[in-house]
C-alpha cells in the first residue's frame, strides 16, 4: 500500500464575482479523491465538498459576503487520508451600504415614481 501524499494548496485563490476558485498540486498517485474543508471567520473547519481523483481545482459557488474564509484540502482513498494542505485564506467583501435614504411623503408611491420619471424626462430634454 502506497502512502497518500499531501497536496499543496496554492495560497492564491481567485474571486470571480461571488465564486472562489481553489487550486492545489496533486502530489499523490493513489487517491480516490480530495476533501475540501472550509471555515468561516474563527469557526471550525467543516467538510465543504469532495472531488474525484486527479483533480486540482474546485469552485466554491456559495461564498458568503463580508467574512474571512479559510480552506484546506487533503487526499483520500479507501485506506485513509493524507495530512491537510497549507491553509489558504480569502477575505470577501460585503456589499456597500446604500446612501441618501429619503422618506416618500406621497400617499401613492406610484404617483411619486411617476413624478420622478417625468421630472427626469424634462431635465433630459433641456
């Protein structure tokens, strides 16, 4: 039986919109797949997902905003698992707060919207 060798997580993760792409180096020749664990902020690592053998990337499509995410990966087969990779961390950015909140004094919100639209049209014509 060959020993499972730990994968090496590349420290860089790429953020595409709301997705994080994790990549690692597959150092094992006898894995059945990889387990990907994630922790949010100072929480505990939890199994996020798994891949098949010879994979070296994973897309986390459920990325919460405004938190620190830390990932680690390990190779697994029917005999056990390797040690975990180094940890890769990414800080996600939450949405920017809206500003200039106003209270609509109109009793009919549709009338208020119509007035705003008409005023905008008038300004654009001049």
